[in-house]
């Protein structure tokens, strides 16, 4: 479920679905406004799965949640 394998396509893994969320997160936004943008994506579908994917991205330090807004973490090289 987190990573693709022979039964789960990349698109439906947390890794693939997380990349779709990151694309939509170009500017900081609330959890609910981002949900409205991604809720109809085939790889996300449910709010529970959406929250698990956000948790996954947060654990990987790819997103941050401050002052009620989600935003991408940008790392300087």
C-alpha cells in the first residue's frame, strides 16, 4: 500500500498518490481546501486515505502544517 508492488500500481500506492498531492500543494492551503481539489482523484477517493497520505508525506518531511496551513517543505541544497 505504501510502495508499489506486483499487485499495487505506483499510481495507487501512497508514494504515487502523495506525488499527486504535492503537485496540488504549490501554495499553502488548508487541509479542507486541498481535500476539495484532490477528492475526485482516482488514487485518493476517501478522506481516510487522504489523511494517511498526508501523514506519510509529513513523516517523510515533505509537507509541514503550521498556523492551520499545509505547505511543501523546500530543502535548500
